[in-house]
C-alpha cells in the first residue's frame, strides 16, 4: 500500500544541532549591570539577577523559589538546596554576600513572608514570576548592556558562573555537580567544549 504524500516523514529541522545554546555573560557585563541596577534602585531586578547567577538554576526553578529557600528565620542562608523540576534531582548552591544583601533588601521592600514566592508576579493569573516574564526582563538587561538579544537568553544566566568556574579550574566534575547534571556528557555539551578536551581534563582530575 502506497503512503500518501501527507504521511511523508521529514527530518526535524533541529536534528543534530544544539538548540538554544546561549552565550554566558562576561564579568564586565555582570558588574556593569549590577552597578546600573544598584544606582537606579531596581531592587527586585538586582535580587533576581544576583540569585540567578549564584544559583545556576533553570528559569523554571529560579522563579518558583520561596523566601524560606533562601532565608531561615531572620537570617539569610549562605547555601541553599533546591529540587530541580526537570530532573527531580537536588542541587546545592552558595549564596554570596552581595546576593544575600540584595535578597534581604528585596524581601524587606516587598514585605515578603517565609511561605511567599520570592519573586511574586505582578499579573493576577500567576502567583509568581513566569518564565516568559523572566525572559522579557533579561531581554531588557541585554539591551541595556548593548548586546545582541539573539545571543542571550535565560540559560545565559545559568551558564555564566559555571563557565567562569570551568575556565578557572578546568574541573568538569565540579561544574557537573554545580549544574545538577546526571551525566558528564551533558555538562560537556552545556559548556560547549570539545569532547576530546573534556576526556583529557576528566582523566587529569581523577583521584
């Protein structure tokens, strides 16, 4: 029986390609944006940006964080553990001093309680900032830095600290743990490094 023309199978347009690979931010861009947000008193955005960099979380995990995830009582946590939505694997991250200050200022300004979402939505239909809203905010940051929006996305925030750590240490295992990847190969693809280089580095860091 012949197959009709409408049933012809076409190869996916993205077969064999890494889709959505976005550039990490450079150190000069990170500090330029932080200074701008501080000078302009954009408290929520500074807290969002700093926590995004520190946590290395996917957007869907970052926007659903609650106050209790980063503050215990009146004290800001120096570390946090979050269960990732995509993998259902826990990931731990450090909350640096600058980020703790930014979060404390935002929590105080917004009068947030322990069970509140850390970044409430300003839209009635959503209790917390949505991933699309987060992406729009990031797009404005990219514009303010004079960068090309096509090169950056929410994964740029997730990749930034991991990329900086990898460049300084060449320790793939550490970056794998920080990103919460189950497989080293996922970390290799995420960082966009050559597989041969990754294997060589991995062998050198074996104990």
